[in-house]
C-alpha cells in the first residue's frame, strides 16, 4: 500500500509539473518563433536552428548569438557571448540548490540541463507545498524545454511562408518581447527598475563608439544589474 501511494503521488506531481510548465506558453511562443525566423534570415540551416534550441536551450543566448553572427562575429566571440548570457543560470542553480536534497544525482543533471528562469519560482514553491519535487521539477522543466523546441520548429516552418516585407517586424518582435517581460518588473519597483534601464542603455549605447555592439550589450546588462543591486527595495528601506 505505501508503495502504491508513493507511485500515485509521483504521478500526480508529474502531472502538476506539466500543468505548471504549460503556463509558460505565452512566454516561449512569441520568442521561439521570431528566433527561428531570425535564424533563417541570418543564414542558418533549419536543422542548425532547431539544434540550437534543443542543446543550448537559452533564448537570450541564442538571440544574442544570432545578432552577433549577423554582425560578423567569430567563434570565439560567440562562445564568450553564450557564456556570459548563460551565467545567470549559475545564480539560478545556487538559488534552488537548497531545495534539492531529496533529488538523485542523475535527476540533478537533468534538472541542470533544463534549468530555466521560471525554475527560481517553481521549485521553491513546490518544496513549500510538499510532494515529490524530483517528479515535479523534471516534468515542469522538460515541458518548457519541449515547448521551446516545438515552437522553434513552428517558426522554421513559418519562415518561408512569411512575406519578405514582414522581416523588419520579425526583427523587432524579439526585443519587443523582452521589453514586455521587463515592464512588470519596472512597475513593481520603479526606482531600481528605471536605474537599471538607464544604466544599461547608457553603457550599451555609449560604448558602441569604442566596442562592437554585441560586447556593449553584455557590458550594459552587467552594469545595469550591478547598479540595481546598489538600490534598496521598498521593503528593505522600511526595515532600516
């Protein structure tokens, strides 16, 4: 009887993970399709575009590499950009690692491969609710990975069917989607949000006089993040 209950719990938690993973369709859909079309515009083969999504699985890094590739970047620059764009996953892993005590080593490797920004909220919340975190985490994260790859395939299919006159709109869709994700964060904390935006913009645009745009974008991102850490949130001010 206990074994049956445990199995039922794992199945229920896996189903819950898939359900929660599907909540991120509005996030992945408007990013993966423009990425695939932008990849075709940059000269990548269809299988290369899909392989990037399946192996790298990092929208920001893939989009940054596409931009750099279009600007004539070489392999060394692409590797540096990918590393820096994905550095945030190290901090995400540090944030969720205290909750993974009951997860096996093999499952941790799989969780690490599919680690995404939403994991910061999903895994601790599940740990607080209780249940099989391993079954939940694997299903939730692989569900998101599958969405990213599937929507990339949809974009590869749509690319040749989109009129050439729409290319400028597709090129704008990616930064517009990222800006849309940032709006709630800026509204929640206007002081730090505006500071991060202004510092990032000043560094990212100003340094283009001296460095390639793709490097300036990374420096601007790091500079903005550092500036945001120096500004206390409203809750922190109330404690002082």
